[in-house]
C-alpha cells in the first residue's frame, strides 16, 4: 500500500492511497474474486498482522477486530475499521486471458486511487453498515486492503502513515478571542485614566472657586501648593 498523489477535496478529512490491482485485488490466480475491502486505522492502532487464510477465519477476524466508521468516528485513538460496504467492488482490467496467458498491463492498471473519507458524514447510511466516512483533522492514519476469492482471503500490509491536515479554525478563534480580550483591557485602562484626569481637574477647579476675595485671599499672593497625586497623574498623561 502506498500514498497517492490524487487530489482530495478536503485535506483535513480525507487522504488518498493507491490500491494494488495487479498484485492483489484483481489477481485471479487464487480463484474467482468474491469480495474486496479497505481497512483504516489511526497509526498507533494499526498493529494487527496482515491475514492470509480461509474465508471462515477471515470473517472471524473481521467480527473480532474490525469495526464500522460509525463505531469509531468519535474515538481517540481510532481502532481499525472497514471503510467499504460489503458489496463494494473493484473495476478490474483483464490481466489474464481465458487461456491463462498474461496480458500486458499498463501503468494505470497496476494501481487505482482510493480516497479515504470520501463519504463525509455517511448521511443516509444505516449506522450498522460499513461506510467511507470522514477522518479527523491532524491525525496520522494507515490503510490496507483485502480480497477474498474462492480459495480464501488475503490482506496487504498497512501503508506508511498518512496525515490529515490540522484544523486551523480552533487556533484562529483562540487568537481572535485573545486579541479581543487585550483590546478590552486596554480600553478599560484608558477609560479609568481619563476618568481620573477629569476628577482631578474638577477638584482643582473647585479649590480655585472657593478661594474668593471675600475670604481675604489675594490671588497674587497665593503661595505654590504641593502638587497632589491627581495632578501628577494628569501631567504625566498630557
């Protein structure tokens, strides 16, 4: 199994892999092709060994080890699940003639691209069925495929880890929220300082009005007063 360069519509929820047609999924040397499938798991959970054996034993492994997308979609980490319906088929070119002679296979017939996560939220699909549901952003996945013939079933090894893109919505929202908090704090500080200046000015003005000639105080003989804390704050911010 290999990563594919096929373009995905949502790199946060989908990854692309190459499925081996010539060497496995379309290889009829082991009997008539009966069933195909794709298995997906988060990297840390892709620990089961590839299977080769009878259909009965493979079905037992499927029942015991593999889940559906509906069962794992909210898990962390995500265990192995089958991403293809039971009736999913592969379009196979003819590699062998009726006489058993090998036909020439072109490059595009060796592999086929498969987009994991292409079915989105699997709307309209019963939750007890397999489906190719969307992946989680910012996680690494490994993928393998299998085929069953009249002789039995065979799985590939898991692919190397392939990562979905991280979801940048949450960090961006957090950054915007932080910026708004800073702006709000600065606004409150400015408001408090301006209010302080207005209060200080009102006190100074009131003291001048209360020193009238009636009290026998001559303005030209008023001695400098010690500057209060309000005036110091006011002058510092002018």
